[in-house]
């Protein structure tokens, strides 16, 4: 999808975004996403690649409480 947008994105940034988006989607499908060391490293790398001193990636979240992987809905 990123390739089809024809945006002038540096190759290193594009590759980091693709890796991050793929991992986020896999974790989302798994449920109750927990940030692992690899994900934190990708977010830090994205922060460095963006190069904006005002960008705050430290508050990046994948999922918010409460845990909802085992929610039961009575019908």
C-alpha cells in the first residue's frame, strides 16, 4: 500500500514503516497487544528517522486498558 501512494519517502523510513505496520497488524489480530523489545526498537528507529525534535513517540500505544481479549458479550 505504501508503494502505491507514490510519496517521496526515504527507503530506510519506508522499510521501517512497513516492518512496524506489519508487526502492529499481527499483534492486533492476536489481541491485547503488548509492546515487545523489537517493537520498541522499531518505534525508536522511526523516531530517529523522522528527525523532528518535537515528535513524541514515547507515548506510542497499541492497545488501551482494559484487556479485551477475553470479553464475553451476553446476548
